[in-house]
C-alpha cells in the first residue's frame, strides 16, 4: 500500500506545485480528488483484506490534519488551498500503524514548518531585492517603532549568556533576533506582498488588505477572502483593490514529502524521531 500512496501523493503534489507557482493558488478539485482517492483506496484495501487499521489510520490522520489546517487557515498562516492540501495529506500518508499516526503527523508538521521557514526566507530575499528601497524604508520604520522591545529582549538575552549554558545561549540568540525578524516579516508584507489589482485580475479567495467601500456596501477583509459576489461588485464599480498576496507554499509540501518517503524507505521510526522534539 505504501508504494501506491507514495506515487499517488507525489503526482498530486507535483500538480499542486506547478499550479501554485503559476497561479498562486491550489484548486479545490486537486485537493478534493486527492482526499477522495486516498479514502476510496483505503476502503478497497479494507474490503479486500479485512485490515480495519488501514481505514482507521486514514481517518485518524485526516482528523488530526483537519484540526491543524483549520487553525493555520483562521490565523492566516495558510491560504485556503494550502489548508485543504494539508487535510487531504492526512488521508493518504502511509502510516505504519495506529501507534505511529500521532508521531508521524507531528513529525510531518514539524518538518513542513522547518523547511517552510527556510524556503520562505530564501524566497523573500528575491522579493526584497526587487523592492529594496521601499523595503529598506519600511524595515527601518518598524525597527524604530519596536526599538524598546528589542532593547528589553537584548537585555534578557545578555542575562541568559551569563549562565554559560548551551540551551540558554540558544535562547539568548533567539531573543536577540526575535524583534528584527518580526520587523523583517512585517516590512516584507507591507512592501513586497501588497499589490493593487484591477477588477479583471481579482480571483475568489484573494485576501483584501483592508475593507473596501463600494457605494453603500462594505466588503470586509475576511479570512475567507473575496467571494464571487464580492468580485462582481468590485468589477461593476471598476474599483482597483489592494490585495495581500502570499508566498507559494507548495514547494515546502513536496520537499517535506520527499524526505518523508526517504525516511519510510529506510525504515525510520516516527515515534523515535518525534521523541527528539518532546
């Protein structure tokens, strides 16, 4: 079963990667079809072999990723397509048994966000280079606004260094870069991720930077993004709209999946790997 699910999921992730990089979205049909194929396949395996664990682990993984995906979606960490792709992956990942489901899913999420953070940082460098003047001005403004927070955290970091302990030293380093990193991300968003789009370029799910007033109607900056009706109103008014774009996250999904395939192929225990983080 693992080989089939690996192949199936790999193909779908390649499609998602191409689509996300080209259009900045992952279509519902792609995510829903992956979810459907995964559950249908598990059902057939159960009916053929009587192995109820195959079906149980699939639904358990689906449930765990459903909770995390919604949390990421409503906090705007993930766009709708990314959240739905994560849910679909919960149904198709090749769990080795019931005891492996929770450490497997947690290991996948940890790896996804570690790789996602590195990928996002590299991707953001190219965005900053294209908008350097505006980014530089915005970044300096944020540093000035949050300078006292940086001073306080730096003071705490220096106190940690007195302890001459490795973990305290790591914590000190994290505290020192926390404020500049926050300012970097805010400046990146304000200077590189906002684009003023004509009505013809708007798509369902686009995130408004702020509420838009059209006549007597106000279109809110909802976490769900623009609806078809919202777009029709904006097009009728011929109103250009400020949209907050995200970074295509599908590459992080496929990198995580590739490492997962390798780990499973060499017989790595997800329970033992997850124990490293707890």
